[in-house]
C-alpha cells in the first residue's frame, strides 16, 4: 500500500486536514446543539449515523497512515514509541486495550490481509468498531489454527475474512460482540478439534484460590473450562432473589454474592442427599444428533456448529456427555436444505417450551431488527404478528425479544403514526414489493 500527501502550513500553521476537521467540528456542533422536534428525531439519528460513518472513514485513514509510519521505523525514531499500540495509547489517550485493537486493525488493513473487511468498511456495511472486532477475531483464530491444514497464515486470514463478511452481509445488524462470537464459530468449523483441545487444557490448568486480605475480607479466584462457568452462572442465578422494591436496593453483584453463599450452605447441609432441596439450574444446549450419539466425532467445516449453549457459547462434547445423565433430551428436526426448524404450530397464546425451543433455534441474542446484544437466556417469547392481531402461536411467528424491545414493539404497534428510526442506512433491507391485489370475485 502506497501513500502520498501534501501539506500547506504557510498560512494556517496546520495541514488542510486539521483546518477542515475544525470547520467540520464547528458545523457539527452547531447542527446538533438545537433540540429536535419529536417528528424530526429519526432524521437526526440518520444524520448522526452518517456523521459517525464519515468520522470512521477519517479514523481509518489516520490508522493506515500510522501503520505506514510504523512500517518505516519512524514511529520509534520520530514518535518515540516502539509499537503502534503504544503510540496510540500515549499520544491519543486511549486505553491500552482499545489501542491494541486499533493497532491490530491498522496492521491488518495496511498489509491488505482483510480485503473483504476493507470493502465492507468503505461501503458503510461495517463500522470501525465492528471492523476492529473482526480483525481481533481473525488474529485470534489465526494463532490457534491447525497449521497442518492451513500452513499459510495469510491465506487462513482471508478465509476467515470472507466467511465473516459473507455472514455480515446476510445479517447487517450483527454487532461487534456478535461478530466476535461469529469469528469463534468459524474458527471452530475450520479447526474441529479446537474446542475439545481447549477444554482439556483448561481442565488440566483448573484452580481455585481463596485469598484473605488484612482488612478482614477475601477474594475468590478461579479458572477452568467454559462449561464450568456456565454451570456456575446458572447455579448462582437459580439461587438469586429478585429485586424487592420494599427492601433496601441491592446491586446484582450483591445479590449474586448472597446467592453464591446460599448455594454453598445448601451444599454443605445436604452432602449425602441424592436429591438436595433447592431450585434447579436450567442449561439449554444444542448439539447435532449424530455428533451426540458418536456417529461423527466432530463437525466438518461448513456443516454447522457442535455443542453450544442457547447464548452461543461453544462446549466440548466431553463436557456435554458429562452433563447428559441428569439431562432431559429434546429432539429438534431441521430442514436439511435451509437449516431452519420445522414448524409445529399451537393454538394458545403463551408459547410452550417446545415452540420456544424451535423458534429460538439458531439465535443467540434478542432479535430486534436494529440489533441487540441481550443474550437469548434473558429474552421473552414474542409474537412477530401480535396474537391480538391474529398472529399464531407457532415457531415461525415467535421470536426472542428482550423486555425493553418487547414493550417497545407493543407501544409502536399502538402508535403506528409516530416516526421511528429504521437503523443504520447501510443496514436497511429494501422494502418488500407490495402484495398483488386479489382477483375480482366471479360473477
């Protein structure tokens, strides 16, 4: 990648870029100082998205210039920092974590390792933050790739890049967090034994330490396989009391601590019980039947995922089989052509568990069209076409929505004339063609 630039500082003391940015800043500040009317809010949000996209583009070219300066050695000799992340941290005032992410993206794009990501950035499909998440996911996958199968790291990066951008193009509302999980899933498809290998390594290195302080308190530190984190989260959640509006307000962390101690006391008091009292922790897992039964040891590339929780965390089959004896098995049949679950309709308003399982299959977060990162375990079963408006309680008409978006959808349905924001312009799908008029009745 080559660069050229001109600078004219004779009159202003700054480059044209600095002067233009200051003019733009004043204009943007002046524009957004005025309070918009209720009917103009959607237009203002569109303007903000466009301005943000333009700022992303400006930051992108700044990062590419920094990567070029770093490649020449002048970032150290002139800028005083050995690494690009170090210069961004010290000069631009970002956190070290953000600086490392931006440096990873800058290096990947400067060396043209992620051409699909660059194209998506330029088209507006991808924000700078989403591109950063993509670059980090690609680099993490490259470090753990099967080097026997993929000896060329750059070829592997481009394979990851094209796969992630293809999914992003089909699902424009994927957020940075969802892109990070997507990168993990694709890397596992390209390296089918990765999850099992990581599970065994984490289990070998498991530990738990109780550290006492001089102030009469303690710290609990633990590390182990991801499945144990899932078990711990669900067990604590099962013992956590809901908020009580009549008692002093407690934070979620405080209530989780109380639940954890209650769980410990319950376990100590019922060590010899085959069925100790207390709430049950529910963990929903999805795994291909032939993998579960051992007909296939792994999931081949491009053939979907292996075992995963409803929130999208991938688990080792070794861990799943350890959980199986105390589990309830439910079979979900999917269409082999589309991968979508086959519908099993119901005529009641509240979606039963079987319907929710089928309807939520393949999703890991709230299904709000403009994007939402609330995990599916924190969502409610919503009728796409409301039940009161004739919607059926069937898998094709049920979607997971968090409580905020479920209630917002209801308010919008009851106030259809209010202007609403449709999402980032680059993410909007074209409106479907109007339905044809029915033929006139026969005379």
